[in-house]
C-alpha cells in the first residue's frame, strides 16, 4: 500500500515532505525520501496532510495547526489526512499537565468473556465517572467495545479463529477478505475481540487510549437503517454524547455512512469516528476513538481516519 507524504511548513519558511512517525523530547521524527529528520515542535508553523486517494478535492485542504508545546508527551503516530468532512466541536478539552510516563494514563482493565454480554443497558448516571458497560455487573472501561456490541443473541460461542497477518503497517484478514493500515504503535487486542461476538479485530495502543474495532453486523436492513441502529448504540455508550458530523461516503469502494462525535466515558473526553459500510449482504462497522483531552488528539484522529480510508475488501480468502 503506497505511503503518503505530508507537507510540514517551518516558521522560517522552509518546507519538508514526509511522514511523522514519532514524537519524543519535544521533537517530531519525520521520515523523508532522504532519511529521518528531527524537528523541534515550536519550529513547525503548520502540517498540511496529503488528501487520501479518492477523496473529493478541497475536503482536506485546511491546514492542521501544530499542538501547543508541552513539557512531556507520549510518542505520536504519523500525521495523515483524514479525507473526510469535519464539523469541529464547539469546545476543546484542555490538555492535562505532563506527568511521568507510568502515570500518564490509567490503563483500562482487561475485558474477559465472563465479564461481557452482548446487550447494551441504559446510560450510566451522569457524573458517575465510570465507562459505559454492557449488561453485566462487571463494567468495561472502553466505550468502543460497548458500542460495538450486537443486539441480544443466543448464548455466545467462541468466535472462529481469524486467518490474519501483519506485514509492516498493513493488517490483512483472510477470513473476512479485507486489509487496512495499522499504526506502528498499535497492537492487536485479542481480549477485546473475543469478548464481542461481532468483532473481527480490535487494535490500538497498549493502554487503550486509542482503539479501533472492526465488526460485522448480520442484518437484512438497508444501510441507512443499519447505520442509525449502530450509531444509537454508540450514543448510549457515552455521557454528554455530541454528534459533530454525519455524511454519506465511500469506504473501500463500498457505500458507507460516517459519523463523528465527542462523548464522556471513564473520566475522559473521547473523540470518535464510526463508519458503517455496506459490503455485499453484510454490514461492516469500523469504530475508532481516542482521548480528546490530550494534546495529541489531532495526530491520533488523523491516524484513525487513515485506517478507515485504507479499508480494502480485495484480500483473497
């Protein structure tokens, strides 16, 4: 899958073309055609992502501002173009003060089959600070997993073994015939996948501050109706849920409906993108979400957008 180079404009007027692959010691590590370059964050004026293939002209032309410098920040993902229309939220959560890496973000508890059932309850009480949970006394701290749960079903059987592989930054699933971009710092989350009957793959950062789940809905409903049903489940998984944009689009050459939203869960403000894709007689869902209360939100949102835009249903089974 071909890479994309972003345009990085410096405050002294110079320009670099490459992909941001890391952020450490207040410096961006940029991969160019000539090798790796380190650039201090406060010397960057703007980052202009390249529009993904197939995106309409002008949809990703807006410049992305570089986040304000912080004393310390975790490693960043490559900054890439989302290729999607975005209606910015009216509010932006302020970044938390830097802390030690071991205390920066509280890892979400592991999710086991015994602690998860596939039926969503009503919203949690406002201000409770706990994450949305499935129909069980043991809560799950990840709203993406809650939102991806299917309607009530017969007793759950163990999901079939995936025929899958990872080559570089490409994840391929031969069992379901698709491939997509996987960020270098993302790992497969097998606990999350096996906990949800309709989840095909779950991947993200080690502490689940950024997570992406691909699922498959068994439904005879048309795309518009199926998408609204899935979006409603996402809505119920958050407190203070705000839908910031909705549009019809194409993902992997298939018709799709994309929702972008913000919501509160597990004491964090989350930024999420849900894509519901019609593929043959099935409905695929791709739900990516990340902490919105850190100064890396722009980079993580771009990585999620790149993963969704890269979905390709031509993998041979």
